[in-house]
C-alpha cells in the first residue's frame, strides 16, 4: 500500500471519528477511536511510540512520543486545542525528521470544520 492510499484511509477515519464524537473531547479519546478505525481498515497501527533523539552519537530517551504510527510509514499527531499554533506544525516536522519518516498528519479535533483542521506534513519529498 502506498503512502497516498494510507493518507486517504487516515483522512476518512478522521472524518468518521469527528462526525461520531464531535469536538471538545480529550486527545486520548480521539486517539483511541482513531486507532479503532484504522485497525478496522486493516492498517498496522501503534500508539504512543517512543521517539528518541540522537545527539551526535548519543541516544537521548527524553520522552517524545508519536501519537499514532501507521504501517511504519506515517505519523499522526492528534490535538484537541482551541487553535493550532506554529509550534504544533514544527513538532510534526521535527518528529518526521527524527524518525526519518516521510509523511505525517496533524489534526485538531477541537474545531467546527474538521476538513480545515487536517494538515498533511512531508519530510524531504
């Protein structure tokens, strides 16, 4: 399965979760529901994946976590905040760089229009 196929499935799952639950819940609720939908779509998904930082040759296990890793190819970063800030976009880009993964999605479920709150992020494409 190609990254674009995975992206399409992820976006569909995000819409389904949002339309079912609505805005305003905790990120952990959306994460659990999104995991459920992606597993139903027969994707390999892992939540809260540890992301170490390699500084020079030293591995620093400092507690960064990828919200959802899909098929070892795609990062999903979930937010439920009043407004997505620049730092949220930078966070996803940094996670992509550190993990050497090429594609990610930043999604904010605390919105009136979910279509305007899904951001596709790329690393060196």
